[in-house]
């Protein structure tokens, strides 16, 4: 599988959203091209690269973030406009075949999607996501939890040679 063009978006703390100053949001375009069962293909790809605890659904229509795990989203069907980083963050159009790696702490919200929109999500094996909204809890404590989340040892689509390890630092733990 050829390595895709990767869009990086650095998102520092914005108001009540901690975001993640050490790890940029990564958007891989056209990871899975063509027709077929992209949802199952993303599940197999993530599992083969050490990302699990998966699910199938959409993206919530309110800002939320995780302080205990990084997250990958594989867009299995449809299109959506998603805002990352809180109200003053960046809005990205995503479509079937795209993949988004969301660092712990980065808020995300579905602003509108096609009727067939389907996402496959997963987390680095050994991590469990929590659920937070802007303004929930103590921002300093959230930032401390985010800083303690280990860097993944593999890219969810490209394993040990993937763009995530380069973008988040060659010294990724593992």
C-alpha cells in the first residue's frame, strides 16, 4: 500500500479544549480506494497494526475529546465536515477511504454528514478512551493525563514505517 499524502494540523489549547501541543492531527487521504467493504478492511488494517477496541458508528455532533487514548477514524462510507480542535479549530472535509489520527486531547465534532456516513474507530492496544466535553473537569488535570498517554508504537495503517511515527517523533515509545 503506497504511503498517502498526509495533512498535519497542529492544535494547541483553545479555551476549554486542551488539544495536544506535542502531536498534530493527521489526515491521510484515500487510504482505501475503490468499492467494497471498507469498514471490514479498516478493521483488519487497524488490528494488523496494533490498534483495537474498535467500533462502527458516526462522529458525535458535539465537541468531545479523550484524555487517555489517541484515536484513529477510518471513513468507511459517505462524507462529512468535521471540526477538530474546538470552536476555533480547523474544519476538514473527509470522505470514504480517508483516515484521521486524532491525538489524545484534540476535540472533534461532526458539523454535517451524508446519510450513508460510516466511521470505523480504534485505539492503540492497551489504551481505553474516556469521554470529555469542553468545560468538563479541570483543564490542568486533563492536560496532565494527555501528556501521560504513550505515543503509539505503530501507525494504524502503515505499521512501524508509517507517517504517524515520523510526524509524532521518531522516538515513539516501544
